[in-house]
C-alpha cells in the first residue's frame, strides 16, 4: 500500500482555497481536499507579529506525489512563503487508504 500523507496549507480566501483544491484533485495529486471554515492565525512575519483569517486545506495525498503536489500548491498560492506541511498517516481504514492511492495514480 502506498504511503499516505495529510498535507496542510492555509489560504487567504475562498477563491484561492477552491482553486488550489480543484487543481490538485484534477491533476490526481490528491484524492480529496477538505476546505475548512475560516480560522484566525497569529504568526511572526518579517519581524512583526501579524494576525489574519485563513482557510485551511486538508489534502489527502501520497508520498510519491508529494513533490509535484508541493510544486503545484506553491505555484498557485498567493503567499510568497505558503505553509505547506505534510504529516504521515500512520494508521487508517485500509479501504480508505487504498482509495487515496488509487485516485492519485497518474
């Protein structure tokens, strides 16, 4: 079974969140993207503490597709340095993890 990842990124608005979600699924780099409700983020950027509302994306993908997925997100993301992090999925329903692998075969 292909190793599965949960990739997380945050977008500044619904338009960019929807565009990225659609692009990664259409490109078969992700099987599914959850677009979550707005969250408030507090962070340090260029020496100042900032606060912004963002739209989180939970992207289900595979280790094999991660480099292309990261590249596509980075190219389409409006931030100069977007948060793109990948967490390994250690356990999960085998049928679901197999589905993720099947839907991301290119």
